[in-house]
């Protein structure tokens, strides 16, 4: 299987406490150097809590943020200058909040035409034909084209956002929490539409979410992000059923589930570490029941564990009996 | 555009301003066509003619020139100068503001510090300096007034642009291949334009005054050309002997500036979206009650009994029936879940209990809320106030919005305690620390001194819960308290709530859209759809064998962990809008079992099994669900 996306040593740090001259007071590492492959035609889920760097990662992948180190290879080609206009033809982005991602003062037609005109230089007739095609694919009526974004419900606006991403004819879509602003009954409509579009256009998805159940339902593989690093990657079927990294296990236990009694699944006082004074060693050791002295001193790296699993932990939970 | 004029016309003063300015502008425009004397011809023998003298309606000035003619030509010039200065200042200032705000960083810093330096000078001094450098004259006065007002626009527009430049649609435009220049013109500018117009409408009057001021000092229009300022300046020496020569231009300046300012205020009110949505109308301390019938009696003798509660929002000529007849009760120590999608009326129900729905536009139009036997709907404000927080407390979704950002967490807790109880500050302080400990905040003593922004979302929500517990309430109404939190933090908060309830015998009404949370925390659950309860019963039974098709299909929509990759069941269509509710069952349009009877008339919430009720003519047959 070929790789749609290959990230090598990609990282991003932000300066804090900027001074007029001289270096900033400190650097916050939003994304630690990470390697990740996304295979053509798959849906890779990325889960993590707020502040784990998943949005920063997504913004780097489409060129909205220049990476601090590392490189991004899209469909075999390295793109190292952060220019969304060049990225845009290959990789597109669907935003979390459909209402703030559509300019309130433009009609849907004006919004839809921009990628067709700027990225593909289509003439008026070709643009109209293409918009018609895309709108049919996302089940939107063409009469919507001359309306303004505020006239649409969240679900419809999100379809418009997806339609715009499709208009660029990119084969990879970054879906950044595409359904978390929607009601559950509408959420399923949009998720199913995304699944249909993937088959119809042969797309590759990077699906970012904090909702484990949603990610599990749509993904082939899932990467768990904690404090800017990938702590575990595995198949969607396996990773929450048999978590190996203690953090993945914590996530899986925390997801509210009917019938399971409430119990604080960890020492209730701990939360994410402070990014300004990151812990030495494994970022999770303060919350981990299995932490040893090694975890407090040395940072574990992501290593393959079997064919379809990789994790960054010195004391992983016992997996299923290996075959 | 018509809507804009209607909004403007609602403001009587603005309308008056518009009329006055309209007349002045029309007169100024047609001045060259009017049969007026030449404004610049001197006629010294006839100097200082009084008003209403033959041939000179408003009299003549110190050189015998016709004052009416000079006034008309002067007004024409002053208006043109004012508008021109406003346009120049708006264009330059907005361009600077947009560039600074859009590019940010160092560009922003350099530009805005330059603007700050301009603002550091008193404006008249700066204008004088510019005229002094360029020499007196109309054009130079215009340049000076425009330059003095550039910083005002630059600062205003920069602030707005910063907000817009970080919106997602700007990122989306970048990804669609637009360059910065195109984004500024096509994406940012249309969103900033209303603000520019507002800023202009409120400053034009000011700029007319400033140009008149410069002319008054002899730095603007040069003799014999008349503008309002120079007319005043020339009349100054005859102020006592012939006051009419000063009064005529002075009155005109007054009329113009008053008119423009009234109109400007009206334009701002009509264009500013925050004012349009009613941000200026201060909500009353308790929701207005306008019951159309007698208060229904309590149906149960529970701690809190809501009977046939109806709450609507009256916005102009529309009525949104947010809550359309809700019956609920909660016992001591019980946890009742209310589940529903956005717009289902679950939050409005909760807020109506203590009269916390913002009025206007909210109105409670019917029903009763009996707490401990007393009806709270229509109770006096003092009664509600003494119960709020003391017996019935709320926890809201966003603790960042409910905690005051400028006070320490500890002080806010102490205030909450001392509002209802006459205890010393020290005693309240000790109690606050024990409250923080009870919600498991580490280092409670030092956290008392923290400001809300220094805490994480989970910690803030704990403080929110501690505050709700401050006066040992009987009922806590929690409105989506964990929705904004991460799953691991959510699990912690839920466990805190669950323990507190057991330890203190609290009754909790827990509002959420998450079946998993309800399933873990609540004893009973009520499902709301379009302002009504469609199903109610013990949580386990409802989740295992839902009887209303909506409940059943909603549960199917929600993925649960452990199901693997799969296609989800979706409910087609959208929930109805509550100002146009369909006749009969509100879910009928989305329901695959709907019959003609479903749309015929309202359907009662009927008991099916012990402790279970459903509002459906064709309830789901009790099938055991696998999940």
C-alpha cells in the first residue's frame, strides 16, 4: 500500500514571552518531533485531549503553520514551504465550527467558486458544472447557492464546508473535529456522508476528534496523541479493546458508558502537565500507576510492537497473547 | 437596506437628525441655483444691517456682505470639508488598521506604536503644527484634520481585524488558494466595513467642528471665501455690538453637528450586531410571568415538582415556544437526567425553575414549579433570591463564563457563602477551603488565592461545583457541566458529583446530550424533543428498551466504544423550529412509523409501565436491545 502522507520528525514549537529584541523567554513544544504514515485510502483517527497538539499538527499538514522541524511528504512529494495554495490542491481541511469557517458576508456560490478559480483556474461554465456535481454528491440543493451562511443549520453548514474541501479536488482531507459542534442526530448524517464520499472519490482521511467512540466508528487505524507526542498507534478494532499504553487505557475507561459504574479512573487530582515546565522523562508518568524510575528519567520512543501496533512505553500493559 | 431604515426609524431622535441633515445637505447642494447675492461682494455702507432688513434676510456682516448668502455657501464648504476629511481619515486609518491587524507581529507593533505617537499629541496642537508646517489654506486644514483623525480609525479597525484574521474562514480562504492581498480585500474588508461606517458616522460631526475651529483661527479658508468657522472668526470682534453676525453661523454649526451626531448614534445602533440582538436591554432579575390560567397544583409531593411548565421567547412578532408543557419531579437524593438535542428546551426548563430565563424576551406563560410545597412561578423576587443558591443551586456548562475573571476563586466562594449566611469572613474562609477539599481540589489553601484564568477547565468546574455547594442546597441543577471538558476530566467531575450526592443526599437535575453520562449517573431520565418530554422512566429501562421512536433512534445514532468501524444509524431531517411547531407529534416528520393520527392532534404523555411514560401513539414494542 502506498503512503498518502508521510511525516518525518515533524515538530512545532511556539515562542512565549516574546521580547522586542533577542530570543523569546521560553519555547512551548506543541508537537514533539513525530513520524507518522497515512496510507492511501485509509482513515487514520487521531485522538487526544485538548492541548495535546492535534490541531497544531493538522494546521501544519495543510501548510497553515510552518513546521519547526521535519518534513511533510504528500503522495510521494516533499512539500517543505508552508504555502497553503500549493498544499490546497493535494490536501484540504474541514473545520470544526461550520459557522465560523464560512464568511458570513459571502454567498455559498462565492465561497464554493474560490478554490475552483484560484486552484484550478476554471472558467465560469466549468465552475458551475463542477459545483453542481459536488452539491449533488453532498446532498445539498442547488438553490442554497445564492443564500448566506447564517441561513443554514449546523449540519447543512458542515456539508457546505465539506463541499468546499471537495471542490479543491484534493485526495486527502483533514477532518478536524468535523462533528463535535453538531447534535447527535445530525452527527450520524454527516459521518455517513463522509463515508460515502470516501468511497465515491477515493479519498484518504485524517480524522481528528476527542470523541473516542466516533473515532473508533470511522477509522481504520488510530493514533493516540498525548502532550504533543504519539503514545500509541494501532488498528481501530484493537486499540481501545486491548490498550497497551496506560494513557490509551485511561481514555478508554473514561469514556462514559451505559451500565458501567462511575469511578474516577485515576488519581483524581492529576491533569495535563504544564507545557511551560514539561516533565522530565515520559510526559504521562505523573498520572501513570505503572511509572518507574526509568519513566521519570528517560522519554520512551514510539516503537513497533507487532505488525499493526506501535507504542511509546517502557511498561506497557499486557496485550492479548501474541500469536 | 429596508430593514436598516426601519431599524433607524425606530429611533425617533435619529430620524429627526436624518431629517435635519437631509434638509441641510439638500440646501447646500442647490445653493448655486438659488437666487442669492454674491457672498463675496463687499458693500461697506450697508455693514451690520440687522436681520430681516430689506434685501438681506439675515442682515449683513462687517463688510456689508449678505449673511444669508455667506451662510449657505459657508455651510456648503464646511460640510464638504467635514465629509472629505472623514473619508480621507477613514480610508487611511482603516487601511493602516487592517494591515496592522491582519499581519500582526512586528508589522503590527511598528505601525501601532507610530499611531500611538500621533495620539500622544493633543489633537489641536497636532493640527496647528501640521498647518504651521504646510502654511494656512483650505487644503492644508483638510490634511491636518484628516491626519489628526487617522489614529482613531486605525485603532478601532485594527481591533476588529485581529478578531477576523483569526477566524477559520480566513484559513479556509488560504487553503482555497487566495493570497494575502485578496484575502484582505475579499474576506476581511466586507466584515470590517460596517464598523468603518459606524466610526465615520460618529466622527463626521467632530471633523466639521475641527475644520471650523481651524478656520476660526484663520488657518483654514482664506478671505473672502466663507466657511462657518471663518464667519465666526470674522464676527468675533462685533460679538457684543452685532451679535446676529455670530449667532447665524454658530446656530448653523450647532444644528449640523447635533443632527449628525443623533443620526450617527442611530446608524451605530442599527448596524451594530451586538446592539441589534438586544445586548443593551438589561434583563430583569427574574423571568416575567404571564400565566393565562390558574397555577396548576403539584402533581406529586416531591421536593421539586414542575407542573405543565410553559416558557416562550417573544422576539418581535415571533413566539418561540421553547418549553411547551413540561411535567417533572425530583425526589430528595435522586438524580434526574434530562436528555435532548440543542433547542429541545432542556436548558430553558432548568432556568425557568428559579426564574433565571432572561426577560425580555423570555416569558413563563403557564404552569407551576413547587419547591417544598411553595409555588416559585410568580413568587416575589425576594423569595426567589433567598432560594437561589441557598436551596436550589446551578452548575453551568462553561465555568470560564460563570466565574468572575477579576476576583480570586476563594473570594468568590466566600461571597457566595456570605450572601445567604451571616458569618464572619474567617468562618466563611474556613468553609470555602473545606468546600474546595470536598470537590477534591489539591492544595485547597493555595487555590483560594488563584484567579480563574490560572486554573484548568476541570479545576474551574470544580470551583463552580464548590460554589453551588456553598450553602448546602437541596437541589443542584447541572446544565451540561462536563460538555466542555475532556473525557478523563469529565470522568473525574462525574465521580465528584456522584459522591457528593450520596454523602449529602442532594437531588440533582442533570442536563446533557450524552446517553453514556446519563446511564452512569442518573436514576431516572426524561427525554425532551421540541420543548416537550417525549419519554420518561428509570434510566436502565429507558436505555434498554426505549419506547418512543425518537429515543430509540437517538440511541442508535450515538456510537459506543467497542463497536469497531461501522456505519451509524442516522435520523433524517432536522428538529422542528419552535416558532412553527407542527400540529400533533413534533417528531412525525422524521419518524418512519408516522400515521395520519400522529399529525391529527396533540398526544398525551401516557403511562405505559410502572414509572414509565411515553408520548407516542405507536410506541416501540419492548424489544431487548443488544447495547
